[in-house]
């Protein structure tokens, strides 16, 4: 059991398969809990229809789902009633403008099935633009920069820092440095919570967390 306070940043950490992504999907109602409950503002989400529930969440996952349409239409999925100018503002906030302006038809460029004409980093930025456009109070982030090059990762991190401002955030990350300042860190192990607290508290009480910090530091300092 854990609680995410409104306006706070909570990070989920743990080895691959420890249950982090499952927790995120339970929180958003993608998975239905077979036991126990998930509450949003005191309401059991199992009592809320999916469409009503999802209006509270902006979701940016590693696997971005895009459709074979234009850039404009793909971003507008965040808010189907948005004007063209609102879509363009969301794109600017997500650092999409620089690559969109280079495309043959800019915002009206067809991007191919699941965005096949875009790079991984560009697809991620489209996903972040959707989240800006939706402007939901809760942000769910799942390891979105794990497989990106340094330049794309920096641009995406810059966008995310703007996106999560004044929001309630639940984030998964293997980059321990990026979550040290989280209000709460949940350490997952074998589908259970091994411990929870802030960075300094976990350094005192969690062997799993200490090992993750040490391994992360070694990986960051390793050079070819």
C-alpha cells in the first residue's frame, strides 16, 4: 500500500519484472485489480467508467501509440476539441517544432503506420505534446528515455520538466539520479513494496535501494 499526495512526485524503482509497470497500469485502470483497491481522490476507480477515469491522466509510456495520419491529428488526440494554435503550442512546449518545421508538409505531414517516418525520440516528443494538450492533473511516466540517444534524451527531459510542473506525478525510472529529489520513492521487489521513503531515508534502510544507487553510479561513470 502507498499513497501519492496531490501535487507530489512519486517514483517507482526496482529491477526488471519487479512490478513497476503493473502498478502504473493499475493506477490508470488499464488492469483491473483482482484483489485490493485503487482510489483516486477517495473514489474506488473500479466504480468509475474508463472514459471518465482517463480524463484525469496524461500518460507517457515508452511504447508510443501513433496512427497513420498527420502530425496535427496525432497530437490532437490529447484534446480533440483543441484548435490548431493550441496543438502548435503543445508541440512547442514538447520541443517538437524543430523537427516538424523540417518535414515536407510540416504539421500536415503523414507520419506512417505507428509513426514509422519518425525517429524514436520524435515519436516520444509527439506523445509529450499530447500530454501538454490534455493538461490532466495526474502524469504517469514509464521509462520513456531508456533507449534514446543523449540529444533526444536531453530535449525530452527538458520537456518533461515543464510538463510535470504543478502536477501529481508517478514515474518509473532506472536513472537513479533523476529521481533523487522525488517526494517519495517506492522500491519494488518481486511484485511487492520492499520499502518506501525519500532518497535519504532509503539510503538508511533499504539494501535494494542502496544496490540500485551503486549500480546506477557505476553505469554512469563507465566509459568505452
